[in-house]
C-alpha cells in the first residue's frame, strides 16, 4: 500500500514544467555531491531533478515498494522554492537535492506507523529535528521509506505498507530495518537517505543493496521524533541515526548537517568531530577481524575479508590480525556480545515480547548461564541492579576500545555472514532459519546469529561504515565494515572513501543499468 498525502490547497505543476531533460536522467545514479554541483552550476534545475526521481519511483517502485509514503506536491513546491533560491544566488549544503527518510522519522503531515496498523492515524505535527535539519539545508523531501514492524527485523515488510524487495533480485529482501532506505538509494530514486541503527539497521541493508551506510557514534544525531505513537521516544538506548548513500563522501555531507540538533545539549555543549586520522589508503593502520571468536567464517565472510585484505596489501596498507594481539590488549568479544544482547533486549523489550518457545527456554536456563542467548532471554525482565552492572561493563569496554585505537585507526570486519537472502516471512522471526554457505555446505542458522558483526560497534557506541566491495559469485553485492574510535566518524568514512577511490564502490543493479534510467 502506498500513501500519498495531498496537502490542502496544493496544485500540481504544469506539464511544461515537469519534463525531465536528459541531464536530469543522467544524474539518476550520481552521487549527492554530483547532483548538487549540477544544481549549483545551473546544468539542471531542482524541479527537473525532482521530476526524474518521481518518474523513476513511478516506473520502478511498484516492484520494489521502497517508498510507500509520499508527499509529492509538497516536494514540488519545495523544488520550485529551491530553484528560486538558486536563481537568487543562495547556496545551502543540500539545496534542491531530492531525498527520502526512513518511515520512523516524523515528517509534518505524514503518518509515522513503524509498520503497525494501530498507528495509521499517528500523523506527525512537526518534523523530527533530523528531518528539519535536512530541510533547512535545502533538501527536497519526497517521502518516507519502508520498514519492518516495530523496526525489529532484517526484512522490511509490514501490514500497513507491504513488503519491500531488493533491486538486485526482487525475490530477496533489501534488509531491515532501513530496508526501503537502502533499496531507494540503490535503485536510483534518491542519492541520500536517513536511517536508524541499533543492530545493523543501516549497515546490513547497505550491504544487501551495495550502497554505503554509516552508523554514527552514539548520541551524535538527535533521535527525537523517531517512533510511534508521537512523542513516545526522545531517545533509545544504543540506537542511532545514520545516512545511506552511493558515495562515501555523501555520508560525511549528510553527517555535517545532522550534528548538534538536540536543544538540551546545545545549551551547554556541541560536538566538533576530529578530522580523519588518515586520508590515503596506504596510511591507515588496519586491524583485521576475519572470524567471530568461536565461530567458523562463512564463505561470504571469507570472500569479503580476503578481497579487502588482498587489495589493501597491494596498496601497501599495514594490516594486523586480531588473533595476533595479546589477549589483554583486545576486548573480550564474547562477553561484549553477551552484554550487548542484554542491553539491546532491555531496550526493545516493550516491542518484542518473548515467544512461547523463548519463554520455555528461559524457564530452563541454569542460574550461571552467561551465554549471549541467555542474556537475550532474560533481558525483558532484567533487574535494574543487573542492568546497572551491564551498563558499567559497557563503559569499561568503551575505554578498552579507546586504548586499542591508539595503535590502530580502524578495525575491518564483515557486515553479515551472508548477502541478501530470499524473502522468508513465515512464522516468528526468532524461529526462522536462514541458509548460509560454509566450507562444508549450506547451514541454516538462527535469526540472532546474523548479528555478530552488526552488534560489534553498538555497545561501546563506536562509529562504523559499511562500504561495498563488489559482487559475489552469484552476482549479489557484498560489503565490508570498518569500525573506528568514538566520535571519529570521519575516520571510518575517510577509509571507505579511500577504498572507493582505489577499488570502486557502488554498482548500478543490472535491471536498471540496461538502458532504463
């Protein structure tokens, strides 16, 4: 289901004003910076750029269902206003750029449902601060992208707007929870999107769709106005907002517009992010984590790491293996993941009750079971004293990671054990099994086993950038992840940009590359 909001007293542009010239069509897969440069140079108008985006959405989104919520006439008015400003010589960072945002962001006049039919009438009264900031920078907002129910799945489908598909293969998921976001960027609908991430919800969709995605350092971007019902969430433990784009530098462009928006914090302090530690690929000190401790690497994980490390070494990059570090120098990832699952489960408990099978497993747990699975099962009913202990562990880990980054600039990992998988929407997500290829054949792993890499930077609040590294043998995009020091978001983005310059990045999905721009 697609929701198009017609605001009062709106009139459509005339047919003469909306014909998109070839220059606009040629920019469909360009970076946001390239589109903005064309706007500033007068080679294309904001109206023309918007209309080519709307034409692509009209032509292709019936199959993708990436942008189910649209405010087309408002976008047309905003594009006209942007053109008038450009004609006056005004310059703003995003002036005239068409964008979309994830459905959970409040946009004035549009519903925020998080995929829940109970919230169909939850119409936002004002823009979320992050949305307002993008508009203030001149962006032209087309609408909102699809999500899973309650933002709590790696597949973006719900009873309000239906199921989103992957532009590389319509039988596969674009991921979640920013699945519609990544699909919209990959399919050439928009060059910039804004998602949220608590368990890989920006980075895994970016990986599944072959685009760039950035999980910001915790607390950098305001999370007010990002849930339903309206006003319920001003912030959520562990959760952050972050951009998706077809170019690494566009991530930084978006980030610069989204800082220092919280009115309470801005009274006393503002974030001023450090410059990137390095600019050239060969200057980065890279710590490589190729397999999760105690787990065998999947074939996809092996492919990603081997491809990236081989290319880095050919560029003269110094790489060190995680396993070669003294145990005292590296965080205990098993214990970190246990605490992550505990605090994550506590954070989302009100939206994801335990299934009957999980309740049975909880009842059967031994008191001294300190596994990650046990932590997740206990999380919804975690005593506050235990939560405080986990929180102290979080802070201790943050300091340990900071020490580690004295010797290394970034940590390189996979993003997920598999590329985009086929739609699987039967039964409860916790009971599903997903096919993952290993050296001895295909194994079917549980939902929570897909999140080791995604969870790695979340607990200590670290920035992480997912960047495409080509296609696998099945022609599906795969990505790697670089994790950096707290508040050094520009370092991980700079690494992704350096990789992009040396090795390439975003690739147009074949169905759109074959003469159908």
